[in-house]
């Protein structure tokens, strides 16, 4: 409560200071968008019916600018002034968005991991409202859900505005709208043509982006049509181009170490003590030690030395911190009045994205199925290197790992094609009726083809080794090894087919006003299919395929359908009464029947109370749910290799006996997994024969909006929000599986753990942990949003006209973000992640905010924007010592824009600078993946210059 109180005081103080001396920004703006008639058919009926529109967060047509739903709107000017060619770069900077999200700064595909869930390198941008994850934020286009919710797919020139509702809205939109919705409202009534060119480059001389767009349209008495094409291209940026990402950094025992992968070109070779003793190498508890090539070609025992902890490979320098991508878009928006009471409409768009990520050359070894027999002439050690002991060969089962630098980097190339069309009819029931209706069909389809070049072909590599190719010495790697690569293809397809009917209008007049009703029904069918090249299909027994182990994948296929009926009513209770300028009750309900999980019914209650005309007090309580999606149900097995903090390490015999289920085959005083990464199988629930149910919860929002008559142009809002979820859908983590079994030998997760037995060279080593999607845990988050906008009335300073000013402030404060990963399990605890960074939940900084100042005078305009991310704590940041947390400093980014219009040539020029102070992202070291920083939150490119020219004709 102290944090909440402080946040409120700071927000109010900043707001009053802004109101006193600044002007209102064009975005973000609170409340719903200005009224439009996009959902009202052309008619000569009552004027109030023409003015009313369906607003984001409600099914009811409203004239009111502010309702019970706290909607933040980004208008076209805001998007244009940002200078961003794609919408993801704009949306992800909003204060209500936090946690883990995908964007073009996420390059790595997990080292080649093949799963439809992984998007690194495909140039996508997803949003995570309230830090609840991308699956709990629903993306809409004109109120219709997108099959592929990559917001970079939508051409910016197609958009009139973007409405962001950061509260649960399941009764209005169904599943997934838990953190809220992002609704892209399309343009209409466009006349003429517009052509624009844009370019940009970082202060480092890289990360160039350039593109163009052309939009044209016309509007007549009975029709409206607009269309356009858009193209933009982003250049890749290598990690070595920035100081913070040029090498993987580890925080190890309190010291920052520049390290990398233990898969090195000179080899990580495990030997028995009888051989390793000649090198003086320390012998571990398994009776083995590791050596690596020191000189020569590896044909002699004298060519090797003990492998040191510092013997690592710098893979980070070859990763992209901005993925390469090219996007081509096209769209058509049209409507035609068939009669005075009937309109036909169509909204359609298509996007083709070609993008790529990059990883270092392949690490390969016995874990991928490679065998180097003792009899091989290139093997000087007289032992067999293999994943498991070879029957009849007592000197076998020793590990060998190297990196094929001669094979070249692994490039993950994506080609994604997405199309969506929504078409239908809308009309009314006569000129004297308040009732309108619409019937539509919506079809969307996306296909993503992923090609991974330079993945090692294990049989070809085995044949090369058997033929005498010297894999011990990368310097002598010949064509036999370099040509032993393949290009696996992974194709992910998904589609949505939907039919929907809605009707809304007035029921009857009450003393305080007219009661309204909106109701409808829909049918939706969703389908997914994931295919993998035959040689890349994962063998669940050996955990390998014919190529590099981490690039193995599994096909998946499935579908479901849903039938929904819904209704919402607005009941005016009081009007023009003392302390009740107006009082409205908003009730909603939706019943959803899924073929996979059955029926769920959810409702909402909302209150809008205006004690005076200037003040709105609002509150909403909604039931929310999220049905398991197609990936969570039907995704095949995928090998993931996380680092496991194994609780069975360094235990006495008595301790191991007390935890026999979790620590089976673990020897006394065991040193731990070597390497620390372990094999886990992610999969959908159906793949392992289990079932899922929806996650459910409540969303509560209480707030106020103040628009004082005594200060025209000022509007401010304050909202308290709380979202609670149970039975959350998540892929269970390896740590949770092992710790749950360690604390409770009766845990159902004990069967997920598979360790090497006593016949192995490394008994107790984790061979495999199953980590499927399960219903597990609870999540609760609370906080406060504060916004202010102010437009200073025009004034003159004598002979000087200073122009017009607007300013805006938007903040979001997260008070709690509580997660209990295993409720009911012994030792389970609730952890508050507010103000922390963790790999699982991402960046949940307590306070985020933006301040924007706009100026206009004649043909000139300018904008300054400041974006703030509060300091936070990175959890478990030390590689060797569990429980070590480190502080991350707060970051403020500044950006500026200047524009000038030349009416004589119908042209406008805009220039801008992002990250004006060239702020560097704070380091979170190995916990961030491959970049040492949180790429979902912070800017990695540094100071960035952009320019744009727009001509209208």
C-alpha cells in the first residue's frame, strides 16, 4: 500500500505540473475514440442513432466518449509521429505492456529448436498486456480476432486508430481477452492518394530500414473504397556490433565473466582417469576428466591438454540483435449502400514477410548419436565415444563434443504469408427503428515456412568420420564434413473460419433514459498443422533425429470449433438528479461451447456514475477465461535444453534415500549434471494423452475520469485494476518437475523424470524430463493506471504567435504480480514478481510511463516523447550461486520529431531521432538468453535517425 500511495502521489504531482505548463499529446489518450459511424449503416433515421458507435470493450453503441471501459487510444498522428514503419514498435512502448513479448530484436530460434511456438527470427511483434503473456492478450481488427496476432502484419496506412483496453473482456470477445485487447480500427472515407518514402539508420551506421507505402481511395454518396500497398525492409545487426552483446556474459560467483558455449572447435573430450591422469587433469566423482586439443592435428595423445573452464566458444558475436526482414502488404477496405437500409462491406489485407535469424555454427557430439569407435584411426585414445555404452565394448560410453565451425553459421529463414478477409452485410430495420444488425463471415489463413540451413546431417557426419575425416581437428575439416549438412523445413499453417450475427438497439424508455440491448451469436472453427522434414523428426526414445539434436521437431495437427451466444444491456438508473448527473448499469454475459473443453459461461457487471457532469466514477467486475489453444493441445514433442538446478546435487546417502523418487540412481555426493543443460520434451497435452481445461479468473477495474469545465482541454483518469487467474495453462518447467517430486514423492510429476541408471558412465545424470502443457498454478496482479491530457487554449504573445501545444502523461504502476507455480504441493509458495526480471515472466517493472509534448504552428509541427522504465531486480542472476538477485537501473528514453509541410508541392517532410541520449540496456547476463539484456523491453540499437517524405495528390 505504501508503494501504491507513493505512485498515486507521484502521478498526481506530475499530472498537475504537466497541466500547469505543458500541452496535451495526441497519444496515448484516455477514453474511447471519437465517434465514428463505421458500424452504423447509412440511414436517415434518428441523428442520435447515426452518432452512436460500438466502442472497444462493449457491445453497446454509445455516444459517450468515456465509458466504464478504460480504453487508451493511439490515433493516426501518434503512429505517424513515431516514425515507426511497423506497428509493433509503437504498441510495445505503451506503459500497460510488460513481461515477455516477441519483437524483431528476438533473433535466436533457440539454437535451431523446431517448434511452432518459437518465433525468434521471424520478425514478429506480439503484445503482453499487464505482463500476462502474449496468449492472454487478444488482437483484433475492427473487433474481429486475427488468426496470426503478429501486429507487424497490419499495414500502418490501413489504420485509423488503435484502441487498447487493459482489462478482462471475455464477455465481449470470448477467450484470450484476459489482460485485455488491442483493437485496430480501420480507415474509411479516404479520398485521393498518398505516397510516402521512409529511411532510417542507427548512429553506429547499421540497422538501416527503408520502405514506401501508397494509399488511394474515394468516397461517394453510396460507396467508400480505399486500398494500398506497403513495403519495408530491415537490415540485420550482428551482436558483435554492440559492446553489451559482443560476447555472452555470465555472472559467476559474484564476478562478471565473458564466456560462451562449452561446445568448442577444439573439442570437449571426456576420458577415463587411466588416460586423463597423464595430463594431470582433476578427476570428477564419475572417475572421468575432460581434455581438449592444444596443438597438432589430434592424431597423437601429446596434442591434448586439460580442458579449462575458460575454454569456451563465443557464439554471441554471430547472433542478430535485429533480425533481417522484408515485409510486403496490401489491403482493400470498401462498403456499398445497396439501399438506404442495407450496406455491403469488405475488409481484406494480405502480408508476406521474409525474415531470418542466425545462430553460430553447429555444436555436435555423442549426444546427437555420433559414435567414434576406438578402432577408428583418427581416434588416439583407444576408447569409444558414444552416448551410451556399446554392448560388448567395456571402454565405451564416453562423451565427445565439438563445434563444426567449417560448416558455417545456422540461418533460420522464415517466409510467412497471412491473409484475412471479413465481409458481410449490415443494415437496420427501417428508418424509424433504432435497431441495427450485421452479419459477417471472417476467414483468415497464415502459413509460415522455416528453413534452417547448415544443420548437421548426423548420418553423413558419421559416414565421414568412419571414412577417416578428422573430427578432432577443425583446422583439417575437409569437404566430407563441410558437406555433411542439410536444410530441414518446418511448415506451420493455421486458419480461422467464422460466421457471426449481431443486433442492437433500444428496448424501452426508462425515467433516466433508454435501455439498450446488444446480442449476437457466432460459430468459429480453428485449425493448425505443423510438418517437419522426415529426417528432422524427433525420436522420443533416443531424443535424436538425423540432424543436430536441438533442431529435431515433431509434427502436430488439430482443430476445434466453438459456438457462442452473448448479450449486453445498458440500463440508465438515474439522470439529472442531485449527485447523480447520470447513473448507468451495464450487464453482459457470454456462453462459449468448445469442442475440446466444453461449455463455460462468463458475465460482467459495470457501473458508470457521474456525480457531476465533470466527473465519471466507473467500475467493472468481469469473469474471464482462456481456452487452451491449438498449440497447447496438439503440439508435438520438441527437445528443449534448459539449465537445471538439480536438488539432488551433493546429497548424502541418507538424503538420497529420503528422496528416492526424484534422485533415482544418483550417487552419493554427486557433483551434478555435466553439462548443466538437460534434455526436456515440451509437448501439447494431447500428445502425451492428457486433457486440459480453461484457465479462469476475474478482472476488476475501479476508476474515475475528470474533465473539469473550469479548465477546458484538461482530462485525467485514475484506475485501480486487479486480475486473478487459476488453473493457468503453462508448459511445466524442468525445475518445477524435479523440485515437486523432491518435496513430494507422490507427485504426479515424478514419472516425468528419467535419469541414467547404474550401467551408464554417468549414473544419476538427467537423460530426459517431460515438460508438457498442464493446468497449473495461480496468478494475481494488481496496480494503478494514471493518465492526463491537456490542450492549452491558443494565446498570443503580442506580435509573436507561439503556436498550439498539447501534452500527455500515461503511467502504469504494478503493485503485485503474485504467482504460485504449484499450489497444494509441499513447499509451494507464492512469489511476488512485481519489480523483478525473470526468464519465465520477463520484465515486470513496477512503474512505466510516457510523457509527450506536441507543438503545431502553421506548416510546422514537433513532438518530444519521454519513456520511463523503473528500476527493478533481476532474480537468480548468478550462474553458480542460487538465490542471488542484482539491481537493474531505471531507464529513460527520449525521442524527438520535427515536421514541415510544403503546400505548394503537396508534400510533407518529417525527421526524427529515437533514443536521443543513446541509452544502453541494463545487463541481466546469462538469464536473458543470447544477448545479456532484456530485448523484449529495452532498446538495443542505440541512437537512431529516421526521415520520411509524404506527397498527397
